[in-house]
């Protein structure tokens, strides 16, 4: 680079400065990276930014998007096969989780309830597709959420985004907390019990299944501990109390036939199978009644699974099912668990490592 120098005591005028900068910029445009890196960093800062346009740093709230502008925008997620990273492999489920919105549910008595609902929506992805447009899943729900009920919303949304996203399989799950008013055992009080419920619609291989999941929370008194306590009273006049604990059963059922299985129906089924449901409103007479109810229904975790099973098998609206029971022991520092399945839908070789931990009821 050959730049004419001036006497150090001579102050360059503006024209001379601009002329020198133009020469430097022209040189930078033709120099290689090694030559450019040899320049002073402060000098480079004055030269290189001039190669780029000055961008606006303020938000333009008046800017509107037309079709031409939208078509010009890049869409990497729906890009060509060449953009796929990793193995070109089919993905069974890709989508969104915990997208929340209000959904209207019908109750058994004919009234409606609008409840906050957490949605998980996924579709399959072919091996030669880069990705999906996930916002379409949410848009499908919003199109139907205000004019349909529970499973109907899922049916319409699943039809929409299976078509929009050109997928062969799809799955939607909606999770909610369902309130039901519960009577106390003896005092005449009432309070709301909340049930963790999930509705699942699975479309796989052209076959569509509706699945309902319910967590039922109850008290389990150990039959062995009850007998040992009574033995101590009888043989040694020793006061002893059997151990009991808060327990959770997760029932998952495939809906079968045209008749509706209401949320209230499966809750009633659980209460009939294992009547020691935890209580909401309690006075002294209710607490005494609950102690008597537990003594009348001592239950091992194996008993719980089989009692729920008997109730589910007797209901013609239910096809395949699974019962997971967890007795969260007050005697041991571990839990007692059992898993019972009927049919192929829930049969599995491997267990999710966190599945049983998810049954811990935090209130």
C-alpha cells in the first residue's frame, strides 16, 4: 500500500482526510484477510462499517406485511431435504407441549364449564422433510375452541393439522383440572375436589382412538398393619395404630362405542371400587367417620389395582385400559406400586423412568 504522507506538523483538512479514507477503503476491498488483519483496529473500525448500509434501530409500528413481502421471507423449517441435519429419519412425534387456552367441557348434568387446558399436539414427520410449521397446531385449536366441546375440539383440530402439515399420524392431548363438589361424610359440609384429567386423541395408521386418563387420590390402610395393631390391643392391651397413607391411582381407558363416558362416571367408578377418597371439608365427626371407613376398607396396592380393574371391565363403554397404583408409604421410605393392563394399547416392555414419580400428589 502506497499512501502519500504529510509533514507531521501539518493539520490535514477535511478533504485530505476523506481522500485518505477513500484510498483505504479501496485497498480494503481488494486486500486479503492477512493484510487487513495487519491494520490498526481503531483504523479498521472507521473504515469497515462504511462498507455496509446504516440499519434502522427503531421499531416501525406502522409497517404492514403484504403477500409479496410474506412470500419473500425465508422459511428454513419447511426448507428442502438438503437442510436436514443428522440422520434422514422419520420422526414419530414432533409438535408443541403445554400450549394453554380455555376449553368448554360439558358436565353430566347438562351444564358447561370453561376450564384452562394444557394442550400437547404432535404429528409424524417424514424422513425427507426438514420440519413442520408448529404455529398451525395452535391456530387449529383457536379455530375450534370457542364452538366445540372437549373431544370435538380435538377431532376438528386433528383433522385440520393432519391435512395442513401433510402427516400420516397425529396425536393431541388436553390436560385439565376438573372440579366436582363433594359431600363430607357426616357433617353435611361440601367442598370442591379437583381431578387431574387428560383427554387424548391418537390417529395412527388410519385408526383413531379416544383415551381418557384420570388421577384418583385415596387413602390406603395397610391390612397387615391393621391386624398387627388389633393383635397388640387384644394380647397386651397395647394401644397401636395401623399405618395408612395418601395413595394415587392413574386410570387410562380407551373409550369404546357410541355412549358417552362422562368424567363424573369414571370418578364414580373409582369411588365405588375404592371408597376411601381423600376428603375436602372435614369436622370432627367426619374425621372419625374417615377412620372407620379406612378400617372397613384396608387395602394393599395389589388389591387396589384389581378393584379398579373389576369396575373398568364391567363398563361396556371402556375398551383397553391400564391401572397404575402408588401407595406412598408412611411406614417405608419407598412407595408400593402396581401396574395392571388390559388389551394391547397400554402393553409395554419398558417403563418411563419418571412415570411412577409423576403420581406423587402435591395438592
